[in-house]
C-alpha cells in the first residue's frame, strides 16, 4: 500500500465517514458544546459502524486496520465540523497500548468496548511540575507487601475526558525503578488502568477558555489502591518487557506515536472545515464589483492554507504508514513532523478563515472564532511546537542540547 496515493478502501472509508459527519454537522456539534455534553449520538453511531475501533485487532472486536484508517475517521469527522477529541485518547492511545502491551485478560476486558465505543478510556501523563519534561513525572506506584496491590500517589493536570471515561490510563513510575533513575536520569514508565470511581482518585475541572464538549481535569491520586492486574502488561515492574534499559521508554513513545498522528488528523480536519467555510463565503460576499474571493489578498492565503493542509496530510500518511508497518523509530520522527506541520497549517487556516469573513468571522452565527483557541490546542498538546523543534534539532540534525 502506498502512503502517497490513497487506496480505494481508504477513499471509500473517507466518503462514508464524511457522510456520517455531515449527517450530524456543525449545528449538532455546537449544540453539544453549548449544553456541555459529549457528542454521544454521533459517538454511538460511529461505534456501530465500526469506525471507532477501526485500528484495533479483529479478534477483540476491532476493524483490524491501523492508525492510517483511524486518522481518516478523525480527519473526516473534523472536516464535517465534528472533531471527536476522545478518538485521540480512547482507541488511539489506550486501545493501542492495551492491544500491544496488555495481558490477555486486559485485552478481553477492554478492547471490545473501546472498539465499539461503549466503553472509553482517558490518558493521563502530564503533571504540574513536569509538563513537557515527562522524565520528571513523580506519580509513584508502590506495592502493598501484604496484599500485592498497587498504591498509586501523584498529581496530573489537563487530562481530558476523565469525567466521561470508564477509566484513565495513568503513567507513573515505581519506587524501585526511580532509585535507578537517580543514576540514569531516565524515566522507566509504568501504566495503570484506574477506573473512574476508584477511592482516592479525585478530579477537579479546569476552567478552560475552550469551546469544546470535552473537559480537562486536574487529578489527585492519594494512595489509590489498585489490584495487581491494573498494571498494563501484568504484575511485574517490567510492564513493557525487559529489552534493556530504555525499553520501557521506547515502548511508551511507541504508544504515543498514534497520539501525535491523531492530533495531526484533528488539526487537518479542523483546518479543512474552517477553510471550506471561508471559501464558501469568499465566493459569495461582494462589496465591490467582484466577490471578495477574486481579490488575491483573500484568495492567495486561502490557497496557501489548502496547500499547507495537503502537505501536512502527506506527512501524516507517511507517519501512519510507518507506524502501521511496525517501524516505531521511523514513525516517531514522521509523527512529530506531521503533528507540527498539521498544527501550524490548522492555526494559519483558521486565522485566515476568520479574517476572510470580516466581522462575521467573530459572530456566533458563523462559529469560526471559537476555532481560534481550539486550533491552538494542536500546537501545544500532546507535545508542543518547541519540543518537536527540539526533537528534530537533536535527533534529526544532531545539534547539541541547551537543556
Ligand atoms: C485542551 C488540552 C487537552 C489536553 N489533554 C491532555 C490529556 O488528555 N492527557 C494529558 O496527559 N495531557 C493533556 N494535555 C496536556 C498537554 O499535553 C500539555 O499541556 C503539553 O504537553 C505542554 O505541557 P505544559 O502545559 O506543562 O507546558 P510547559 O511544559 O510548561 O511548556 C510551556 C511552554 O514552554 C515551552 N518549552 C518547554 N520546554 C522547552 C524547551 N526545552 N525548549 C523550548 N521551549 C520549551 C513549551 O513549548 C511551551 O510553549 C492537554 C492540554 C490541553 C491544552
């Protein structure tokens, strides 16, 4: 399969998801945002049609495809004005991590529900004092010697959808491993599935200036007691296998590549939606002799936005192709570049779309101004523009580090 020329299957998936997204449309999505409720009807329909779990293994109820297919689903829903952030987290990150590293019991318990959308899982790695530097996370798991249970303590911030997800996949470390990290300075991550209503697992909503149905939370874990099998991969601290010192970290990032690719899809879909609205407006709106779209000062930035979104999609397809082919290292660079390119293209497309509509760009009726902040999310999360530039500076170009 070529990552450059889209296959007939992918075109058909694109068309089918686009039809579903347009059946609901922006008006539906805006209503859910205004009411502060998730887009549950669209989510359920997408689940029934097999779109939510298109990347998960068939034997656990998924579609047997990969991130290439799931990114098409998110991009097309976004282009129809219905971006579902939970797709980035639940099937893409959590589904992938469990499918690749979970025990047989964890796969059976979670994957069918994540695949048809009847169950969802949030993902928490960001911490108040770690932020972009995940090596500094301090959420710690220790073992109760009497029962074998895990006791998880720490804080997380900006974690999306914790209120609606059945559980949150929490990234932490174990005490024994962190002693070793004192020497190596490297995080050896462990991941725990924490059900929403577990005692000691508290959430506080963060008041975001974002027009989105999905909410962000600060989490406090205060000796949260979890059974041994809450640890992804089983009851040892080598949750990600024991292939050397960096294996855990490498495999966490293998799990995070889908997040970057899906954030690219989120951004490209949103950028396409905004651009389409602007083009439609620029074709009609006439204040001199010709529609404003005839003025090159309006037309060229829109053409540029289209080109940049297309280029970003090409890199996203390359990243998805490498990831689905099992090349985690190659996919890492491409996924970072795709996320960078898509976020920049989205921010520019939304900005130009708002400008194209003049005063109407700022009205609620046209609904574009709220995308200005939404577009910025893809520039900050899950990894900021600067951290991607750092990655490319150090990993790709071999430049020295300042930090
Ligand atoms: C809407 C939204 C949803 C989110 N959902 C989730 C979620 O579900 N789960 C989750 O775990 N997290 C989530 N996040 C958190 C997100 O991943 C973080 O905000 C992001 O990783 C940046 O961390 P920070 O906010 O602590 O910024 P900081 O790390 O404090 O960075 C602040 C600024 O400094 C820059 N900076 C930092 N270090 C360097 C450096 N070495 N060189 C140059 N510049 C640097 C950054 O680029 C950034 O511009 C979400 C965030 C948002 C906004």
